[in-house]
């Protein structure tokens, strides 16, 4: 069993999710504030990696609608490689297209403010942090599902009707 940390990297926040590749479900874990210096991101992640006994990282790769890698994907790839190297962990990149949209649909609309007015800044920030955690769980679950499919396809016994004599 490998313990994985799913990461939804944003410009201001980093959504995190945790899961094991034993068939369990990815669960939203935390949202941390993104820092300007990679050292600060690494320090925040190292605390979580050590406390949760994380063995591998799964980072969402923001591909363009066409599937091509644009400037944001290149930045994410560079960040993921640098953080993985510093933490001494393997990293897998997963297509994260529509993960935030799916996360928002799972969570439902943002709650209204007092007396039905617009939400406060605190409410907006809390909702965005929840969306980031949920998006990280969606990214991680995609990786967990892929690993489970690969395991089942390599461990299934051959069907006697499929063999030719």
C-alpha cells in the first residue's frame, strides 16, 4: 500500500488530498497558502508528508482544452519536479482539466451572505479553499482508479475460453 498526496496547485492556494492505493477513496485534506518562494511551499508540504507518511505525490497538470501543455502546465511541471526532488518523493502528473468545475458542482453553490446578500470575503475564501481540496481529491482519485485498473488487468487470470489450442 502506498500513501499518496494529491495536489491541486493554484496561484494563491494549494489544495491537498490524501489516499492509499489499496482501493480506498481519496479524501480532501487541507488547503495551504501558496508562497512566493519554493522553500516555503516545500516546508509546508514536508510537515504534511512527514505527519501523514506520504510516499508519493500526484499533481494536477493544467492542460489546455486541446490537451496541449501551455505556459501554466510548464510552470506546474517545473514546480512539481522541484518539490518532488526536494522531498525525495516520486511524482505523477495527472490531467486536471475540469477538476475545479467538477469540485464546485459536488459542493454546490457558495452560500449567501447575511440576509441573503452577497457572501463575505471570509465566506468566499473558505469556499475557494474547499473547492481546492475537493479538486485535489478528484485528481488523486483519478490516479487511484488508474492504478486499480492496472493492478486488476495484470492480476486477472486468463479466461480458458480466450486461449487458443
